C-alpha cells in the first residue's frame, strides 16, 4: 500500500502543488495584515463593524485560502481577491480609523502598500 501511495505522489504533476509565495509579496501581505491589526481601525464586513483583531483573523483565513490555490502572487492580488470585498456577498469592505472618514478597504490597503514600499526604499 505504501508503494502505491509513493508512486501516486511521484506521478502527481508539480503544477498540482501550491507554489511557494514570492518572498516580497509574502512580506508585503503580512505587513498589510499586521498594519491593520495595529491600526486601531474598525473593519466593516457585510454591514457589521469589527475590531482590527477580528478583521485580521478573517483576512488571514482568506489569505491562506488564496495561498493554497496560488491566487495571491502579489500584494495587489491579495488586496483585490481577499481584502476588498466579501466573497460571499460581493459587498465592499470598509475601514474606519479614529478621526477619519470610512473608506473602501481596497483603497486603504493600496495606500498602506504604497507607504510600505516607499519606506522600504528609504530603509532597505
């Protein structure tokens, strides 16, 4: 039985296995999720507001889902596929930070990504 499993595993095309994420993309995505977690902002999903910790948990699950399917090759892909709208309802996510107006989360994450990249250039 073990030989059959080994043969089947060797016969599986490599394309069927999820690829390792690009290290830069992984770093950027992890930064975006952590940035939301430390932001003090609230996250609106399907009409309900959640604290940042709950939003982080939700986005981490969505990111894991994307990773298993090779659907997060870049931070931009993560933002579009996981952090901009509900995959269940299609409703856009919103972010509201203290003292600021609520914004669509896709815009919030793209702005945070641009800032992170600028800081990375200044402090490699």
